[in-house]
C-alpha cells in the first residue's frame, strides 16, 4: 500500500465512522472469512478493530469494502475508503490474482511466507488466548495461500513442526427432525463416536493442504515426471494414504447427514457463517481432490499417451468409480448451495468446481445412456454454480470460458462414446496454479492463431473395465446405447434419486461402491 496515503490519513486524524466499521465487519464475515483464509476471527472482531491503529482500520475497510458499491453518508469517508483500496491494489494478493497478475501474486505470497518464517509463531501459544489465536490465524492463512494458490512454490509446508490450528466455531445444533428413524439401522451415529474432534478449522486446513499436494502431483503428470500410479510405492498411493488419514480424523458430527446441510435455511447459514464456510471448503475439497486424483483424463488419456504400461483393469475400474462418485458429490453440494441460498465467494472453491466439472464433461460421452445423462446434469450444475458466484475475477471468467469451449465440442463427437478435444484445455482447468494465468488466454476456435488439430486427441470414454456381476444382457430392458453396467455405476446413477444423507455414514470421500461386495 502507498505509505504516503497511509500517513496522510493517519496524520489527518480522520477516524472511520462506527457505521463503516460495523458494515466492514459484517461484509468480512459474509464474503471473506475462510473463503479461503481464516485471517481474522469474526468473534469479537468489531471490538478488536476499534483498537487498531488508524491506518490499520483504513486498511481493513479497504479490504472488506473495496469491491462493493459503498453507500456512505460521508462522501469524504467513502473517498478515503476507495482511495485506500486503489493504493492497496498493487500489493494486496487477492486483487493481484483477480486482475490476472500472477507474478505479483506469487511474489506477495513469497514475501508473506518469508515474513512469517522470520517472525516465527509462538507454537506454545494457545488458540484460546486471543493473541495466540491471532498468530495462529496469520500462520495458517499464509499456509493456505501457499497450498491453495501456489502449491508448486511452498515453504511453510516444508516445516515439520507446525503450530496448532486456530480455534474453531462450534457446529450448529442439528435440526430437530434429525433422528435415528431417518437412517438405516446399521449406520454409525454420533453417539458412537468417542473421539475428540479437533474442530472444523483443522479439517479445512488439512484438506486444503491435501489439495495442494494433489495439484502438485497433477503438474508432475502434466510434464511427464510422475511414476506409475498402480504401483504401491507410487505418489498416487501415498496421496491415497494421506486421504485415509484425513478420513480417520473426521468426526461424525461433521457428516452431511448429521449437520442437516440440505435442510438449512439462508438465515441459518448466515447466522453460523463461521462454521459453514470452513465446513463447505472441507467438503468440496475432500470430494474434488478425490475426483481429480482419479480423473479419467489422467488414467485413460494422459498415461496412455505417455506410452506407459497398461494399467490393471481393476485399478482402472476403481479410478472410474471414484471419479464418478466424488464428482457427483461436488455437483450435489453446489446444487444444495444454490437451492438453499448459501452464497459462495471463495475463489478456491471456484477453482475446484471448475476442475471437477471436467469429469462429468468427459463422462457425458460414455456409452451407457444413464451415465451420460447424469453426467450432463452434473456438468450443468457445476457451470451454473460458477455462474452464480458473485464478483467473478478474470481468472474465474477464463475458467468458465474454457468449460464453455469444451461443451461446444458436443456436436463434434464421433458417436456416443467418442470425443475429440484439446488436452491443453483440460490441463488449464485441472493443473490449477496462479502462474497458469501467464499462459495466453484460451482461444475460441481452431483457426489461425489458435491451437491446431495436431494438439487434439480422440478418446473412447469407457466406464466398465471388469466383467460385471449381473443379469445377462438379453434379460435386461432393451437399450441400444447401453452395455451392462456394474454396481458402482448404478450407485452413480442413484445419487440424484435417493437421499444420500440417509445412505452413507462414513466420510463422504470413501468409495462406498467397493464396500458392498
């Protein structure tokens, strides 16, 4: 931020009005807290802001209000707010990324990381201590910036001794209608979970860290440096084990069926924003990372083009089942957000949903008609969610344009399960890093100046790699477009027909299809 502007406002003694600070705190809580950074604890924030030095109060106002049409009774105050917003525009990370300046954003993340390393954090400080909690929030905010937006350039994540997590908001009381009669009799209930849950903040931070690891793995695949994912000592299996560790730490109290997510009102979401923001970040991240890790583009296209040995059919079947299952959950979650009035501002969630949308985009060309139709619907949900996010950045608009370009290829499909497309467009969506914005903007066609046909690939989208146990095809209902489908595909189809809150009790990122053997 321009130091002369800060000194001018501080020396002048101009104090932000109480109404402005109230408005800024409310907007921070609604639009910024844990979307994705937990920098300021909303609990008691208004009182703490009042004790900030004047220049920090103006910085906070610029942070919270700079992207809003601000209606102030004091024209002078409104001018000061927007003046600080403009002067901060070149150094505030969020604005740097929003304006498509990735080098500046990366530099800012690096500077923040090194300042945090030099400053250190009081690891012995308790999150119950306000000063200690503020230090912890500073550390984990920088950590999330690194892992979420620049996973290939990390420093804090390399430190073995990490501090505690900031304090978490209490989970809202479950709706009164939730009871054992809503579920199958053999599902585990909250009463059976005797573990001490570390809180939703810790789950969200760990999930974002895992997301960064998955993106780094995808980038290694992109540049041809990854190992064989079917090997038990591969990075793929290491990441899968990390996922199991995440699952083992998640308390049942945070499961979808136990929090009543699909039945909450907009007022309830707003009243408990401090819980729902990290909860949604965790849930979307948990499913999106599993979907990307098992992406059919990776296992059915990229690795085959790299002349690697053919993967075992059971392994391929598992990746397809996982990709369908978890991408469908992402679609279900974002549809619930739209249906229940939960407005999402988090750019990291936007990146994840855009990347996940490429999975149903591919599966809509599957031979099985049911899988194809469900995939088209899930793709639509993801795109509509992205379009519903307020204040889209140039980066977000670019991702939406890429998805639109992919979808316009529908008419170019050779038949129901063949599709020709440019792999570079998929990579721009799934190998997500702020430095990707350095690349030229996506082209709208394949004419001169765009990508040539030589950069295209044609694939057959398959969903069944092992012989299913089921009725003979002659005994099934005739469907000329469909082959016999294994149980995991039936599970995928049924996602939109049954209440999954009443079916699954395990954390949602486990492949339940393999549990029903």
